[in-house]
């Protein structure tokens, strides 16, 4: 009997692991399955696991919905623009905190770490007034521009830790050869921290793509809506029967980029989260 | 300014980049000038310039987007400033704070809801996270695939689209979750009693918490009077104020992947020798977990507790997507940040909203500081 124990143990473990995986990914399965159903099937009192006759009607409908397509473009556009500025500024600030000795560095670094305790939401009210004053309500500016000022203390910290591990001799020999800080930063240090940069880029992407609160506050008109804001309006609160297949199709198309990015970058993310204990 | 919104923001981004670079030069130049006046070496001058030049984006941003807004919002929190009114704001002293702390029903509801999520939701979430972490820590083949599947909900968690899918699944009548519960209850009698027992206990606790909020315990009496739930009862996830918080907890448990990774890091840090020594002494797997692994995991439990508590103050998207259209039940699940949003942007009362922001800020600061102070006391570090 004892001989079989390891075998039984591993069977039990795999059953538990598989069961947990099924539970955790069930919403995704249900989303895809529902997007292929008819409205009658999604609202029926019986369980329809997989539609008998899968229909792509909802997909055709959503690809003809110009509001949805525009909000998709808006999301891609704003995320790209915001990410470019945020990544570059974070990389610059992390360089200052890790590779240069300058008076006041420790104080500024401490200040930056303490801003991690300030929740972003505590600042939304005064920021709203500020953006209102300079007439930025109803534009993309409030959700793009703040990132350009190295938004995200936790990410600066993560990148700083990675940069601090690069041997000092590397840039010193470059300086002897007459290189400037800009060159060392761009050509020597950044190529060596590609993995942490990828992690940060992924977190940034996920955060921006999922962001609902600030676009909801600032984007006022349907022309500017990003995906999360637009998709939330697909659930029509004045109707009793919801167009679930359409909503779930929009949901599939909204989550697809997240899943693709996660699969590409998961190796970096999961390792760095385990190492640094950073919450994503 | 051109009318095209895309061109508009792209130009603004370009302008911002130029502005930041110019400010960086300026800041670096001033710093170098000061160092030169004090007689620093050329190398030191150069490093000072470079340091301030590279750090400038954050320093400028800190002033524009953190320090100045905090200062203004503190000033406004002492007035009745409102964007909508034309009149200049009136000084009110600490009146806003007094109202929030002692007279505001919505704020009290949000505190009690956070308490409910902390007392009932967080233990469930952490238990799920710890269970998955221990499973993964067995180092089976394919561990990485499972780890990925367990973490994916964290990435998707608060996307509106995914939350809408939950809304579909949580529908009390036709939703898949209740359909499965009905099917299982019909098939297995033990499951049916388990389900009814769960409904009973959950409704009593939730009714008690709602009673704490309103000061009236009619709902609790109703639940107790109705007695043990009938055999065809199912949870009323998004329909009843008794169940709204439980739905949020369900979402929390689903998104336990982040906590799981923290626990996994903790399990990886436990020295192998400890388990080997215990095995020699004849300890069972169960004993090894509770006597060795769990005590060593307490710092991670504590970390997750604090992070989870702060996160539950900030829940916004699930409430917006699941309950926005059902105003009567929103207050049964409202979080502090949702309340801040609702209060500030329905009437644009900036003064009151600023005071609320400061209260949230101070609560989070206190929680974080308590974490720093307490973690040395009742957390086991010494074995490392």
C-alpha cells in the first residue's frame, strides 16, 4: 500500500490543480460561449453550456458598430501615447536614483517612496478642479499627460532595483571613453534591464487598458470613450432584456489584448512579482 | 488649437515632453550653479547636473500632481467650495470633517462595508490564495501553466467587460452559477443542506451589518423569523442588499492570484532543512504545515491583510458595473472611493469631496503605519 502512496498523492494533486484551473478560467469560457449564443439562449432558464448552433451574428453586429470600433481605436491610441511617455520618464528617473551620485538623492528617493502611501484616488478631486480650470475636460489630456511625469512610484522602485545591480565599472569605462550620461543611459543601461522594462510595460498596459475611473470622469462625450467606458454603456439599464451575446462579444474583444500580452510577458511578470513581492 | 482630439492630445504630449526637457535643463543648471558656488569639483558638478536632469520629470510631477493638489484640497476641505456655484467659497473650519465623521450615513456605510469585507472576505480570499500556493509549491510538472491560470484573473479582474460577464453569471434567475447550485441541490441532498445553511448564515451576518448601519434591525428580525431557508432557495447575488457584499467577496476570491504569488514567495523562502528535520522526527505533512510553514508565513499573511484592506477601501469598478443602476442597494456595498466619486461628482461639491479625500488618505496612512509598527511584534521573523 505504501508503495502506491506517491502515485495517489500526485493524482489527488493534479485533480485539485485541474479543478482550480477550471473554476478560475470558467468566466472566460462562459464569456466566449455566450458570445456565440442567441439572445434567447443567454436568457433561457436552462443551462446552455455550448450553443447548439454557434452563431457569429453578434460579431458581425459589433464589427458594424462604429461606436465600438471608435472606442477600440481610442483605447489603443491613448494607451500607446500614455505608455510611451510614462516608460521613458520612469526609465530616466530610475537611472538618476541608481547610477548617479548627486546631492539630495536620498531625500528625493525617500520622498518618492513615501508617495506610494498616497492613494491615487485621494488626488482625483483637486486634479479634477485643476483640469477643469485649464479646460482639459472632454479631451484625452488628463488621462495621458500626467503619466509623462514618471507616474508610478512602485514602478520606478522596481526599475531602480534592477539598474542598481549592474556593475559600476561598465559605465565608468564608458565615461573614460568620453560618453555622456545620456549615451550611457540609452545605450548601456537600458538594454541591460529589458526584462524589468517588459514587466513594467505590461503592468502599465494592463492598468491603462482596464482604467475606468479617470476616463469616466474626463471623457464626457461618446466620441472619446475608451473601451471600459463604452462597454459599460452596452448594458442598457433601461431595458429588461439585455443583448448579452453582443455584450459578451465586446467583452471577448476587450479582453483578448490583455490575454495576449499576459501570455507573452508572463515569464517576466510572475518571476519579478515573486522576487520583489510587488502587487500587480 | 486644432479640433481633432487625437492631434490635439498628440501635440500636447509633444509639448509636455519639450516642457519637461526644458525644465530638466533648468533644474540641473540651477543645481550645478549652487554646487559650483560652494566649490564642488567639476566631476561633482557634472553629476549634480545629470542627477537633477534625470530625476526632474518626477520632481516636477510631484509638485504639479501631488503636492500642490494636496495643499489646495486641504484648503478647500475647510470651505464649502463648489464648482457649480459662482459665489466665492465660505470658510467653514473643520465643519466638513465633523459632518463626515459623525453625521454622514454614506460614509458610515462605506466604513462598515469595508469592515465586512475585511472580517469575512479577506480570510476567505487568503485561504484560497494559501491553498493554491501550497498546491503549486508541490513542484509538480506543469506548475507554470497552473500558476499562469491562477494569476490570469488578477490581470482581467477589474476590466468592465469581465465584470459584465460576472453580472451575467450572477443573475439570480438565469445566471449559470445559480443554475449549477439548483442542479446540484436537486441531485445531492447534502449539498442542498450545505447551500441552505450557507444562505442562512450569510443572510444573518449581512442583515446584522446592515442593521449596524441604519440602526434598525427589522431586516435581521425578518431573516430570523423566516427561519431556515426553503429547499429551493438560491443566493440572490446582485438583486438583494443582503448579497451584494458576498458577490464582491466572490470576485475577490477569484482574483486571489496576487496574494497567491506573495505566499508562494514566502513558501520558497522557508529553509528546506526545517522540513527535513521535522521528517526525521516523524512529523506528518499536516503537522509540518501548521507547525513550520504557517508560522513562518505570518509576515506574508500580515502583508496581504494590509494590502487587501487598503484595496477594499478602493473598490470601484465592481460596484460601478454590478450595482450602478440599482440605487437602493448601492449603499449596501459602497466602498470609500466609490462614495467619494458619487458624492463629489453628483453635486460637484469640491469642499466636501476634498475633506473626504483627506479622511481616506489619513485612514490609509494610519493602516500603513500600524503595519510598520506591529509587524515586528506578532510576526515570526527569527528563524530566518
